[in-house]
C-alpha cells in the first residue's frame, strides 16, 4: 500500500503547478502508513499485543524510577554515613578537649612539682611510678590517654603527631607534616576533614596554653623546677610561647570496618529496605494498570477495525484519483511539448531579430566608415594639390637663386679682372723703379763724392720700389682671398641648389604618397558599399524567416488551447473523485474522535473534535474549489 501511495505521489509531482490539486489527505495517510511500517520493523516488539506493550511501558517506567530512587537513596545514605563518621570524630575530639580542660582546672600539676622538687634533688631520682603520677596531672597526656582508650571498640584509630615529639612514635610522617604545616601557617584553622581512599579522618591542632600549665614543661628554661633548664620529668625545656602549635590529634575511621561492624550488629541497610519497597510498589502498579486498561483495549480494537475499513475505501478512491491524474499528466505532457515548440520558435525569432539588429548596426557603422573614408580622400587630394604648389614654388626659388649667383659671379670676375690689370701696372712700375735705382746707384758710384746725394735719392727710390713691391704682394693676397670667397660662394650656391632640389624631391615624394592614400581610401569606399548591399540582403531574408516563425507560433498556441480544454475535463473528473475521498476522510476523522474520547476527557475531546472537523471541512472545500 505504501508503495502505491508513493508512486501516485511521484506522478502528482510531475504535474505543472497550475494543475495541482489538494493531496493533503494522501500525504497524511502516507505518513501514517510509514509510521506503522517503522513500528513493524521492531522485531522484538512484534509479538507483543497493545495491552502487553502498555504493561511493559508501565513496568519499564517503574523500574527506571526505582533505579533513580535507589541511586539517589544510595548517594544520600552514603553522604549521611560519611557525615556521621565526621560528627562521631568531632564528638571524640570534643571529649578530649573537655578532658584536657577538666584536668587543667584541677590544678594538680604545680603541687606535684613542689612535692617532688622538695623530695628529690634531681629528676634522675624520680621512679617510674613517680613519673606516672606526674603525667596523670598533665592535661594533654590525659586527652591522649582517653583518645586511645576504647578506640578499637568504637572502630576508630587515634593518633597524635608532632614535628618535635619527645616520643619518637609520635614523630610526624611526611604526609602528616603537610597537615601539621597547614595548622602552623593558619593560626585560625581549627579543623581539617579528609574523606578519601576509604577513610574519614578529622584533624585538630594541639596548641600550648599557659592556663593549662603547658609552659611548666615547655616554657623558659630559667623557670626550671630543678634549676638546670629541665622540666619536672627531666626533659629540656624548649622556651616555647603560649599558643605555639605542639601537635595534632587525628581521629581516623575505616569505612569498611565501620560498615562491617554494623552488619555484624544485625542492622539492616536502609538502601535494601528502599529497594524492596520500590519492587513491591512497581508490582502493584503493573497489576493495577492491567485492570484499568482491559476495557479501553477492547474499544481501541473496534476503532482499529473501523479505521481499517475506512482505509480500504480511501485507498480505492485514491486509486481513482491516481488514474485521473495519469490522464491529466499526459495532457500536461502534450501541453509542455507545445510550449517547448513555442519556446523554440520564440528563440528563433529572437535570434533573427538580434541578427537583423546586428546587421543594421553594421550597416550604420559601414556607412559612417564610407563617409569618413570619403572625407579622408578629399583631404588627401587637397593635400596633394598643396604639395604640388609647394614644389612649383621651390623650383622658382631655385631659378631665382641661380640667377643671383650668376650675377654675383660676374661681378666678382669683373673685379678680379680690374685688380689683375692694376697689378700688372704696379709690377711694371716696380720693375722700372728698381732698374732706375740700380742705374742711379751705378752712376753715383762713378761720381764718387759728388754722387753721394744722388745715391741717397737712389736709395729712397729703391725704398719706394720696395714699398710698391709690398703693396703688390698685398694685392696678390687680396686676389687669393677673393678667389677663396669666389670658391666658397660657388660651394654655397651648389649646396643651396642641392638643398632646394632635395626639398623639391621630398615634396614630390609626399605628393606621390598622398596620391597612393587617395587610391586606398577609394578602394575602401568601394568595399564598404559592397558590404552595405550584402547586409541589406541579409535583413530582407531575416524578415521573411520572422514571418514564418510567427506562423509557427500561431499553430502552437492553437494546440495549447486544445490541450487546456482536455485538462479542464480531467480536472472535473478528479474533483469528483476527490469529493468521494473527502467523505471517506470524514469517516476516518470520526473514528479518530472516538479514539480521542477514549484517551482524553469527554468534554475537551468533543470540543476539539468539532473544531478540528470544521477546520478540515473548510480546508477540504477550499482545496477542491482551487482544483476545480
């Protein structure tokens, strides 16, 4: 049955949300059956009846509560037992303290000291009997004597220990020294209780009291009764002060021995008595519960049979709903297929629209590129014209510069020619002058004394000739310089002409490059125009495909309408089956109300049942209305 319900619920989950109707009751039934199945899987309880299970529950509760009660009782009994041992030890300590106080109040120690010091000269003369008489007047000794007596009978161990004990038996062990040091370090500490390892021990400090006569034996050596620094018994006096920690009394109880002593004395454990009472109470509770549940169990069996019959009818109604659901699922499948085709067509249209939009954008970009290319071509042509004009101007400048250079060269040539003529005249004059000077010198030599004046003239003429020669040399230098300048001018003119020619060549190359750019731009314009034409064709084809896609959408929508009509018919059938299922559910609800009346108070259960029934009817009516 559970498997069938699961299969129907799986089919129901495949329906579209708009076609799903109320399956609340089936969900509740499924959960109920699953719970029943899990209960059946508990093999160790399978053989028990409902009555046996109730009795087993009562028994388990009694045992659990009894175990808890026994545990609590054992805990508190143990706690009270240990506390009793502590109180017992405190009573013993109190008794020892009272004994010590009583002996001290009798004041028998000082008379004994006077008696024996007057009788003997030294402590070595004291007999054992004398020492025992003296010790019986010491308060601490009396407490030690009382503490040790009857310790075995009262099941405890008495011990006194000290860090400076006169009796080696009372020397503190390392563990006892820890207790001793705690009392020594804290003068206000009056008691230590230890409860561990099966023993309860109570420690109390023993401090020197001057009022008890303790300083007669442990005080200032100067007060020695024998006048030798020793006490009445012959022990060295330690010069201790009032309140000094001298020892510790310990009352130790062995828990096992005390319990064994109680058992030997015939005392019954309170824990055992409590356990017996709990067992008797548990048995009585189980028997009383068995008598009470006999009647309700029979009623529960009848209700279970009614629920079984109603469950069968609900199962049959649910199968009819499942059959209707299958038809609805098939119609929904056809509807989903139509929707898929519609979605595919819409996707194709969307793709075509995107493609058309992309083509339009590319067309716009291409047109803009064509416009920019045309502008660039126009600018390149204008730049080429301007470059050609500059080339013409450069050529004109070259011609002008060449003409000016020719004129300057002609002028320089004329100057050089004139200078050359002047130089020839000067050279001839110099030659004639030198010749005349030479002749004059010859004639002056011939004339002798009379020719001295003429010789002076001849000398001056010679000087003039020399000066003329120097001038001629300077003129020659000037001619050389002029020649250099002419050569430099020629070189400069050549360089200028070459520069202009090179500039003209560069501008010509620029013009050629601009012309090439014009060719490239024009080629791009042609390509862009071709691409625009191709894109226009693609847009036209996409528009045709969009028209076909719209037709497919119309067909799919028609099919979707037919499938929707089928779904409405199936929904009506499902609604009728759901009405039958609702009636059976109400019958089951009444049976459940009877069960609640059995388990709870009549008035409260009836009111709750009526409220729940009204809510269920309202919910079912709303669910069926939504499904229809």
